[in-house]
C-alpha cells in the first residue's frame, strides 16, 4: 500500500477500529470521494459547503 491509496494519511491505512467483540467503535469517513464531479458523485458536497459556511461564520472576527 502506498500514499496514492491512502490519501488521508491514516496510520497503517486504518479506516476503522473495533473492540474484541467486533463492535465497530469508529470509522473514518471518506466524504471527499463524494464531493467531486470527476469521481461521478457530488452527494457529499452539501456537507462540505455547509461546514465551510458555518466555519466562516464562527471565525469572521478571527484574522488568520
């Protein structure tokens, strides 16, 4: 496995973890794959746009 197939940089290419009983504890979402017309999907674009809008609103008085 190389960086081309691990674009988020997760340690050891892990995208989810679980406990000994195999209950899913957490998953790393890959919404960026659902927000690009080049990948034939824009279903996740609404989420990114709404997060960006909220971030801009919350930080409008902070200068970076």
